[in-house]
């Protein structure tokens, strides 16, 4: 039900209380895959995944997809590595043919391009999972954009946004926990988030990850830059992991700005 401006489930929100169909089942069963079989997806499967990605709702099709099959160089030795890029170069070439000059600022181009590239990537993941091909999103592309540009000989105005390692799963982990619905869906206006709401969400996320022993299996505990670490894998979970990540990493904008400039995007002029 809806109460004021906040969505409050009338019953505990579970998969059992939702409409079921094959598409929803595929989406709700999503999980990241980090172990892959030796066999590579077929050409037909690759084309199907990319074509399904193309059918995402785009603003201007400001995307391109790069493919690598060198599994020895890929994370988790995945058979395939897709790099989904924001691509302003193609629309600029089309505009050139029509006698138009691209005058839109780079920040706006990037924001719209992010939407196009992200929609494409998500469609590719869902399409892959529907035919038995698993994947894991890799967010590092924005921090190694210059090296990706050199590797693929990218023209100006093409920026790698995200990478997808893909292949046939050789593991069957459960889906990861998500926030309770009352911390996600708001109606009318954004509500005041009470301590109780935050604590309930934290408990839900942490208990779910601890039950799956997620970080111990990955060996993914982030160290502290200062002070003694009192957490072990017995109590180290999602909220502590996220707090350490966003409380210690990427304080400076220098690296991402350098990567953007290397790919031909000037958000802030270098002399400012």
C-alpha cells in the first residue's frame, strides 16, 4: 500500500508476492559469475547478446561495443570480454555528413551517452542469462580508459564506460541481497530516512551477505588506511565493505579527469 509519500509494502516483499514470467524470473535470478567453463559461447549466442543490447531504449545510440576473446588476459579467465563505450564519434560523423557542427558540451554528451551505454550493457546481461551465458560487470574501465583506447585504437570522443566478462557459468551462486522496498520506492517526494529505516536496511543487507559468506569466498575484505581492523569475515559484511570503499577510495578527481581528457572529453579545462 501507499502511505503519504512513502511506499510501504502491505506484506513482506518477496519474490512469491510478485508476478512471475520467464523475463522477470531471469532478471530476479541475476547473479555475478566469476567462474567460467572452458567452452566459449557460440557466434550465434554472441550476436544474439549484442543485438539484444541494441534494442535497449536509447536516446541517440551513443554506444559501441568492443570484444576480446583472449581469455588469458581477462578477469576470471572469462572466454569473452565486452567493453561498452560511450561513443560520440559516430554521431559526430553523421552530423558531418549533414553539414552540422557538434556544439553540445562534453558533460551533457557524457551524461546522455552514459544512459545509452548502460542500457545496452544491462540488456546484454539479461539476454545472456536467458540463454545460459553468465557475466560480471567490471567498473574499472573508467579508470583504465586511456590504456583501452590505445589497445583498441579508439578515435576521439569514445570513452569506455563498463566491461562485461562473459561465458558459461561454472558456479551457481544465489542472487545477492537488495535493499528492502521501503528504502527504494518513494511516491510524491523523497521522505526523511529515519534511523529505523536505515538500520533495518543495513541489517537486511548484512545478514544476507553473511549468510552467503560472500566476502570470505571472494577474499574481498578492504583494508583500513588507518587504525586497527577489528572485523573478521565472521562479521565483515556489505555495509562495512561499502563504507570502506567510498570512505577511502577515489577522493581526487584527477585520475578520471585525465582518462576523460585522453579520450577527447573536456569537462573542466586543464587550466582551471
